[in-house]
C-alpha cells in the first residue's frame, strides 16, 4: 500500500507501524493536512495484519509545537479558526470537530499507540500526544496548553481524563508548561527519561508490547477505553470543541488575533503568556 503524505512519514517495521510528524523546520506544527493524514496513517496501521503496535514521534527538535500560528494567527481573517465577525459557531465546530476526531483516531485505534516526546508537545501538539495510549517524554521536554490563557480550549479534553479535575485545572487555568519529570510525577505520562535515553527506552516499551498477540492488545485497550466512554467523553469533547471556537472569537480572542497580525505570532504569544495585564488581553 503506497500513500503520499505532506506532513508525516509512515513506515512499517515488522510488528511496529512508525508514524513520524515530518515538518521539522516548523517544529512539526499542525497544518490543514495534518489531522486527516494522521487519521489515514492510523487506519493504514490498523488494517495491516503484521502490525501490533503504532509508534508515534516527531522529526527533529520537537514532537509538535501545536497549530501553525504563522498560517492561522498572522494571516488576515478569514482563515480556518478565525472567521469574519459576526461568526458562525457551527462552521468553526465542523472544522475543529474534524481535527478532534482525527486526533482521537489514536485513542480509538484498535492497536495501541506509544508516543515519544522530545522538545515540545504544546497546544494542539499536546492534544495529539495525549490521545495516544502511552507517552514517554524526555526529562527536559515541555508539555502544556498555553492557549488556555487566550485563544484555545483543548478539544480532546484529555487533560481531564489523564490528570483528574484538580491537576487539569492547575494546567488549564494557568496555561503553564511542565517538564517531563513533572509530567511523570503528575501521572500525565507513563515515563520520563534523560534525553539521550529516550529512543532506547521508548523502543523497549514498544517491543515489549509488540510481543503480545494482537487480539489481546485490542481487548485490553477496548476494555479500558470503554470506561472513559461510559464517563461521557464524547459529550465533554463536544462542549470543549464549541468552547474552543468561542475562545477564538471572543473579544479577547479577536484582540489577540489582531495583535498577531500587527507584531507576529511569536511576539503576541510572548505578551499573552508573560503574565502582564496588557490592555489588549483584557477587553472585559
């Protein structure tokens, strides 16, 4: 089976399918193509009779830096996620639900997914990582959801399901990044290891799982996931996805978008995350 991808690589290696986000010059930032390609690669691995485990990683210095704000924040409206005002919530919902469902293909995959995180897994990149079954981080890597400060709500809501209410609030009410050591202590990831041991440690876990029969892996994963479905995961994600659109079209969200267009997204993000009570950040 041959497929061409713009934003990732797919390789089959014995019992392991390897999906690699592949825009290293942009820290693997998410484009319009990324969600659909990720879901297609997961489906490809699921239909491959040889594959037992999916290994997900990012090429270069980072796993994924989130949505490509150069395209989504700096470009004048209308662009995906930033409509002309007044906006239609259901137009935004349709696009973001597509992205959410594509990321959740990792969670719903019948074959377990192990994600390796170096550098950064932030914003939408944290959504992708946390939809996998197990995450192994480098100790010096950073994970978090800074758009919780302005311009985002994590549509997958996986922070809640992985951390519980209090620690999820700690992360989402500040937008802070934490390192791999802290993420491991919080229970957000399965392990954190020195950066130079990350590849070997992750690979050992993958190979251990790959030695298990496929049907056993599927049944264990389906049983655990069903518990989360019973908690109402789908309805929570529906609400989070609607809220995500609101954050980008609220007075503060519109002001942030305008600031990105004025000074560039890096400067605007630095201002947003600095903690200073800047006037444009506090429209109300």
